[in-house]
C-alpha cells in the first residue's frame, strides 16, 4: 500500500567533520531506504552550525550530496545570540543542548538559554535537548517568554508525565520520542553499544511512553551514527543509527496491534509538518508491504555505522518503493536518487 | 527606637540529634539576641521530622526548651506522601529538599515532588530548596498544580532573574535571601569555613541580589550551626550560624544607605507573616540602637557554633531589648527568657 512520504525531524548527518561515521550521501540513502524523503539535520557537526558561515558551508555540502530533501538546524551557542534571528528563515529551527550530549554545543547558563528563547522568532521551531528537571526548567523558560517549545527525544516516565501535565495546563509544548526509547531498555545492549543520550530507560519508562502515546507528537529517529569500532571502544560515543529501522519497527508494532498505522503516519508526517512548518512535497509517497516478514541486520544497510541496535530483530513490514517529487528514488533494495537530488526545504 | 519583633522563616535548631551543634535553648537564645521572637525550624534533624511521631517528638523538645515562639516544618520524604496533609495545620509548612543539602531528606524523583506539590494543602506554606535549573523546574511544578511556592535561599544572579521573570508572568512564587548570600562572596572564606548550600556566589551574584531587592520577599538567616571544629575539618558540613548577626548587618546596610529600615522590617516581619500565615504577637517588640558601632565576634554569642563567618566585621546597629508577649526576654546582653517560655505558633 501507499503511505505519505515520511519526515524525520531529528537526524545527525555527521558532515562536515566526521564523514567516516556518515555523510550526506550515505545518510540520505539510509533515509530513503527508511521511507523518509525529508530530514531535519542537527547542528553538532565539526565545525558546528552556529552562524552564517558554518550554515552555508554545511548547506553547500548538503546541496551537493543529499539524495532527499533537508533542512539544517542552527545551534544555540554562547556567542551567537545576536545573529540567530536573521538566519531563522533559512533553518529547520534553533537547537539548544541543555544537557550532556555529543559535541561542544552545551549551554550551561540558564540566563543564556532564556536569552535564546527570547531572541529566536516565536513562529520558528525551537527544539531543546533537555532531560529530567532540565526539561521542566525548559518548559518554564518557554512559558516565561510565551513561546512554543519542541522537546527532543523524551525518554522517561517522569518526562512524559511532565509533558502531559504541561500540555493539560495549556503550555505550548510538543515532543518527540525515538524508536530506541520505545523498543529498547537499558538491559538490551551491553557496554558501549548501549551508550546513547538520553540513556535507554527501564521497562517502566518504556511502558509509560507507550501508555502515553497521545502525548507524543512525533517519532524521531535521532539517527546518530558512530562506527562499530567506535561503539566497541572504551570511550563509546553516545548515539545509534536509526533511519533504516524506524518504519519496520513501527509497522511491526502496528501488526501487533500496539498502535494503528494512522498513529504512526501522524507522528512521522502530519505532526512534524505542522510543528516544523514544512510544506508537503508534490508527487511523493512510499509503497510499503505491511505483511513482509524479514530480519533487521546492519548487513546491506546504507548508513556507514555498520551496526544497528536492532540486529537480528524479526519485523513485519518493509519499504518497497519511494517516490520523491515525481521520481522513483528507491525501489526493491536499490537507492536510485543520486547525491544532489535532494533540495532544501527552506 | 522600637521596631516590630522579627520572624525568621528558616532556622536549623539541630535538636533532636545534633545538640552539640545547637539545641532549642541555645538556638532560641541566639534568636532573641538577634531580635527574633518567632522562628520556623527546618525538619532535617535526626530523626528527621517527617511524620506524626517525629513531629511530636521534636515539638516536645521545642515546647520544653524554646525561649521564643516557634513552628516546625514537616519534611517531604519518599514515604510520607499519604500522611502529610493531615499534619499540615500543626506545622510551619512542608519543606522539600530538591538539591544537595545537609541530611537525608533529598527528593530526587520529580514525580515524587510533583505528588507532594499536589497533596500538600494549597493554603499551607510549601518551601523548596531548589537551585539553578531545579529552581526553574520547581516553579513549573507549582504552576502545573496551581499552587503557591516559597523558594528558600535564592543565591545567584540567574536565580533572582528567574524569580523576577516568574513573578512578572504571574506565577505564584515568593522567595527569601540569606544575609550571607547578600554580604559574602566565595572569595571571603577559605576551605571548609565557606561550605554552605547554596554555595556563596560571585560578586556578580551578590550585586544582582542587591539590584533586585524588590524581588526578595524575605530575609531568612538559614541559621545552620556546626561547630568550629567541624568546619575546620576536611569534611566540613555545609552551613553557617546567622541569627545573631543578621539584624546588625542589615542595620549597617541601612546606615550605609543600601536599603531603608522599612525594606528590612518588611522582609523580616510583614512579608514573612503574610507568606507563612503567622499571626502578630501581642506586646512584642525590639528596641534597637541604630547608631551603636560594634564589632561582630563569636565571643559571647549564644549559638553553640562558636564561630561566625562575619568575625571582626564592624557594624552599625545593635539590639538593646526584646519584649515578647509582655515580658522582657532580652536586655543589655542578658537573655532573660527561660527555656520553655516559647510557645508554638500553631
């Protein structure tokens, strides 16, 4: 059957700076295989995307190499407060790292994030990586300047209950949850293989996320590839690849009756479109085989990561074909779009 | 001149459990010397005050030994959620320790503090020790259950700006600041002598607190005595004595034109009365000598701490006499009230 093409509001393409982990060509090939025709890419590259120069450099690489459509986030830093607003119209949104993450963009001073919350245009997306009580603090901060806030990768029972309470009280918050926080617990992966931020939770956390599906606006992969060698090392960097496994995992959950296909498509399409103000693409769709049984494996995946936390998982549902702006970009295992076919979303 | 008798909403009397640091007789002697005739005592004693049994035990000690009037806080713990509300009417309020402090009462799980915020009667005082982003999270939590919140010992520029912003947006928050956070920076005391929670700030923090006097509802000593030997040790516990130095320090600031006498009396009297719903005491006042120059010294103080962070400070202004419910309880250096003269406030 045909479903609308998917959008992933949270991916790391690793280019510029760490193209041994991923680059725009490999990362967007993985996106197409996963049924995504639009991706919003995070700014913690090397150099990080924090100003006009770094934005244009990263954009140039994306324009040349992306196989699907894209937009880039701007990172909120300690020194770019005065220049973010003028770039807002060209970006996916502003990203604030308020807790420990991969890369140099963490903002420690609350007064600094308050300033960013105030300066960034209210009608442009603002996304925070904020865990636990930092998440609560970020919601307050957004309320104090009366602006919407999108919360990245909500991962715990405590967090989803907080987001629910905030929504019930009329705070302008939206949130996303990753497949790995919905399908894995901290018991499932050993050592560095399980390193990810936010950390994998307990079964109670996972259960709470599923129990509050109505509170979850988006599913986002937080596709954050590192190589198998890096993950096996003593200093395993946090992050999992996710673009090629997300849809099969969710279709399997549909097959098992844990949610409906509409629940999935809303959270991987319409809601993302609305929250991030992303126009629909003409002549773009995904053909899926809902009954296809297969086994997930890093073998044959297009990400450079070379591993997946879902290795060996039996799933129901596969992507057969992807049409992007009138062109078949993926069919029967073959990525047909060339690097450069992808366009900027804005 | 005569001023109204003062109230301190934040003291640690150390009894039961650590009477070598302070007890009700010594601590309330220090209170009277400082011009305070009412004190609200914190629950992190040993055992902590968390239920009817521990409250009644601590109250009994206070009834027997206090020289001034008092009320005891109940501590919010992991296991007393179901039983706090029934005790509310007999307590100063509910105290939540949300950040690192002295004693075992810290609450880590946000869901637990949210439950306490919801359960404790809205018309009874609720006080949080919450620093930095935890303070922001606590303000949000109070808003989510639509209840007032009093913030203990606000100490940094970031915190006072946040409280200001929250008040401006109509959040029901009040706050207190200690003399040590107004008169000392982290440069002023060395090693364990400077250990206190919240930590002493920078000059910029101190300047911001003074600049936002209008945001500060109460001055509270957070009188938290430890002995000089303990403070000199490698494992110095956090806390300063403060009851005998607060008023002279503030009168000196009045003398220097940094604030008015009315600013002081409002924050050490009327505002505390209003926030904590404490009735006025009949025939109670303090006679102060605004021009008296003297030097602060632990020698002759009534606290058992045996030291003060303000040792050697030259001040303007002294307490001459204290009248409590028609009886002279302090005059010319002599504490005249006996242990047991103090009454419960509720």
